[in-house]
C-alpha cells in the first residue's frame, strides 16, 4: 500500500488491540482523539478510514471532504453519530460492532432488573442509616413473569439468553426481524407484548421511528402494571410520560442506563437546565440509574475493538 492509501484516523480512543491489528495488516494509524471537527475536516482527505465512537458526528460536511474514504468504523452498536445513508451514497462502508458488548448489556439489564424488583438500592441506603425495614422491602420474583423485549438484535437476544435460568416467559417483538423463536424467546406481535408483559425491556436503535417510542400512548396500550428497563438510547423513552406513569403506579419501577438528557457524546448530561421530569426521576426510589455503562466492561472494551477491526480488515481485503 502507498502512504496515501493505508492511513486510518482514530477520532475516539479505543482499546490498543485495534491499532495493533491494523498495523499488523499493513495500515498506518494516526491519533485524532484531541482534534476538533474543524481540524478533522482539514486532514480527513488523507485517510481511507475513520474509527469513531460518539465524540464527533460524522456528517455530510466531513464526508464531502473525505475524498479517499473507504470505511467508517463505529466502536459500539449505535450508528446515530454517522450519516450512514449519505456515506453509503458516497460508497463508504459503515461498520459497527454490537457483537462486542452484547453480553455486557445483557448482564447489566438483568442486574438492574434484579436490583429493581428486590429494592436493593433503597434497602442498602436504609441499612447504612440504621433503618431495618424488612416488610417494606419485600421483593418480587422474576420466575413466572412475562418479559417483553422490544428489539431482538444483538442486545435483545443476549438479554433473553441471560434470562434462561430464571424460568420466566420471554417474548420479543422486532419490526424488522422474523422467525427467531427458539429455546430462549418466543416471537410475538407488538399487541401481544402489550397484552402479556410484566416487564418491558427496550433494545432498539435510536431512529426517527423509535424517538419517544415509549410515550403516554404506548404506556396506555400495556394491559398490566409493569417494570421498565431501558439500556438502548435515552430518547426512546419520554421522561415526562415515564414519571407520570410512575406516579400513578402503572409503572412499578424503572431501570435506566440511558436518559434523554445525555449529550450526543454520551459522556455527560446536557448542560442546559434539566426539566422537572428529570428532577422527579432522580428523587424517586422506584428508579435505578446508571451512566450509560451497560456495554462498558473490561471484556467488552477489547471485544468491541477486536470485532470491528476484524470486519474492516476482511472488507478491505475483499476490495
């Protein structure tokens, strides 16, 4: 490869194994993790590939300047930080690596659910202050409950597998996937999700279609009072409507690894004044929160990078 045709720019930090794999395959890797958007635009024409997470959106402005770009690799699952449609029109292949953190997400979702249904956080806080409340913290078992999974890709299917030993009835709906019933899950319609779910878990990408998918109208269609888990993307759930349903008891509790008020980089909450709905959520002992870390384990950091590098290297060899 010539110098011009083998350079890859890392816009976000990733596990070092990815750089090692690319270099072993004959590529040159440059560190762009400290560069802002304008600096990236000024040099992107020199690269055949970009490696990103969510720090900077790869939009039309960047893509138009990337005249030699062959691929964009997203370390993770969600592709909302890339204008995939426009990139592919420019014959730039876009890759992600959801296989790398699906087990982490499945375990995290299960852990949050167990903690939620057994009042772990509230009970822990009480014991530390000298309170010993047993009856008030009586838990609820997963066994025998119907768990509805919305979105049955890598994350939804991993969650179903983790539930195998709990003797629950696991059902799933995916608008774009069919014929996936197996020993872990039963494929159903969305109406059956509404009819049967005791627990609802979201595993969908963020698109125009899924933005505020979980809202007042959606909640009203669910027959039972239920628990909610969201480890997908924050704006899938409308926080204001979630809190209203928590107040009425329609939602028994919520486990949220993501919230709609995150910055697009997922690194911080938005700096604008947070609305009352969020203030109510953080003061509710019916809600368990974590800072978008469901897919962040020591193991997934390696797997996310390794899986993505393997896909890209194989693709480039095929050209």
